[in-house]
């Protein structure tokens, strides 16, 4: 993005600016807006990199629910089993059971042990669960949506 898209859009902006009156120049304003978006995206990505921490959950004990834990729970009302794995925000795929550590469900489970029960409030109801099993499973064996370079580029 920094080395390809930003110079391209900056060049588009320069060409549009050279056409004269900028106040009514749609191409100029569009290029200016694109540059603003690229700068915001670069700022966000840089802040994510600066704050990133590498954590290897395979090295941690999973006797309690923690980051990287896979948790098999039973909903107490209907007896259905569900499986969740707590991961980082960028790895989350809720539809595939990979939930962000910041999600309400993950926060409700953190620190609990097998056999513990907990409740989570939803907009129209409250659900109650029991933790059946806590274990570690490599997140990459669970991911369905593998991202590549095109997912992080300016569109």
C-alpha cells in the first residue's frame, strides 16, 4: 500500500491539480480522499504492528480458560454442545468458532475451569453454559478463511 497505491494516487492527485481550479475538480477531490483513506489505513496498520504481541498458547497450561484455549461447552437449556477457541481480534472467525478474546462470550469464560457454569446476556435472552472440556488445538487447523496479501490492500 505504502509503496504502490500511495504513489499512484499521489500522481493522480497531481495530474488532477494541474488541470486548474481545484474547487470544482472532482478528480482532484477523489484523489485527495483516496490519499486520506490510505493514510488512515497505514496509521491503523502501523499501530496494530506496534501493539502486537506474539503469544504461543501451546506453551501455556490449559487447566483454566485462557487465550488460545479451545473450550467445549454445553448449553444448559437445550443440551447442545458448542466448541469455541479464544484468539486475537484479527484471527477471529465467529462463524467457525474462533472468537476474539474481547468478545462477551470469551470474557465470560476466561479464568473458568472444567465443570464451571456461566451465564451470558444476549439482547433478548440469557444463556447458561457449562464448561465440559478445555484443551489446546492449533488455531491454523481451525481457520477456514485464510487471508492473503490481497485482503490487506487498498481496494
